[in-house]
C-alpha cells in the first residue's frame, strides 16, 4: 500500500484533469489515474466550436492534450492504470484497488466518463465526425438550413430533434417503434413542428456517403422492407454507457450513472463525481469543467474536515 493521498482522481479526460488541477491549487496531495491517451471523449471529437475561448474552434485532440499538459504543469501526478474496485476502510479512508496495485486516500473524485451507444451499422464508424454525430448541441450548427435525421425515441432524442428543428430545414426522427418513449410534453412539441417528420417502425441499417453522410438506408421493423432517405447529418441519440461497473454497487446509481448533489457529493462521504459519469441532463465539455471545479472544492472541504477530526492521520 502506498502513502495515503488527500485525493485520488479517477479519470484522465477533461473533467479528471480539471479536477486534479483544481485540487493541486487547493493544496491537496493528489494523484490522477488514467487508462489511455489523455482527453477521454473530447480526444475523439473533430472541431469543437462551442467551448469558450476558442473563437475559431479547436480540434478535440489538441484541446485534450492542452488540458492534460496544463494539469501536469500544475504538478498533477498521472499514473496509467485501471480502477477495479473501491472500498471504505478503517479510519474513514478509501482504498482504491487497481491493476497496478492498491492506493489509499481521504477522498476520491470519479471522472471516468461515459460513451454514446453505437448503432453498429455499416458506415457509422467511417463517417463519424463527417455527418455522424452523437451530440446535436455540439454539431448541430454545421447543419443550418440542411436535412438531418435523429435516431431515438426517448427524451434525449426528442430534445435533440427539437434543437435541430430550429436550425435545419428538415428533421427526420427515426424510431424503431410506433410510439415515442419521450415525455408527453416533448412528444406534443415535436409532433407539432412542421419541419419534423417521424419515421415510425424504422431502424438505420446502413449509412451511405463518400466523404460525408449523403443518405440513410432504413429497414421497417414490421415488414423488413428497405427504404432510403436523403440526409446530410445523422444524430444518434440512443443513450450513453457509463463506466461504473467497477464501483460494484458502492455508490447510488441511476441508470448506471452516479447520483450527486449540486456540490458533486455522491451517496458516500468523501467520494465525489464530475463530468459525463454523473446523472446529468447535459454532457458537454463546458459542464464537465464546471463539475470538476466544484468537485475539487468539495474534496478540499472534506479533506480539511477529515484532518481536523483525525489529527493523528487516521
């Protein structure tokens, strides 16, 4: 077992790096764990145009590297390893079990993120970032006055379709059933929009295009019949998968995401969460950064209280 740290940040994406950097600035002894290349989901984005401070936009990998380097320059120690389990131990401490050994800390900030569910159809991977998107708020601006499609029937999909309806000329909503799963008020709003057409009992079976999305091949879930629609953008909104399986029911989750309060406190004292891993209605780089700053503030407050109650260190 290594020495007891003030804070362990789990995750090396934008949220994790920001939380670790703020923790350092609060004077905490912090280490950050990362599994792969810096940046998390941000590193897979093409041009990011809605993050403040970059009026010309910035490439996702570049932003990810910059944030990671800024955290390293601030003094954050990064360790490449994977968290396997977390457990509350004697002295109100937390033991983090990783594939590189066990670690102990007074507080833990979880920022392991989430990734969008994929349709797993031909053309999706090839055209990702070239018409295939998983975030209308991020990429919808590029499709002003054009024809786009949204896949999904839940609240997130319909909210994305409503957002796009204010931008695009035409919006198709592609749903595998004959009724939407979204809340009634969202269904009413989307069905009233004149430039929105819902394609019922349909799934996307192929995405076509040379350099960018040009058309979608659909399959009727009832008859099996195939049709094609022209669209320049496809927004996939069929949910996210949170990386919380390693928590083993330690924390309260909602549909796999960590439940927190406004101070990023989880159901366990001393454990905080920030970014896409949280149960949150909006998953953006800007919100992840804000979450992370709050999580570091809360961890600093908790560590200070812990030390006042454990003057001997345990």
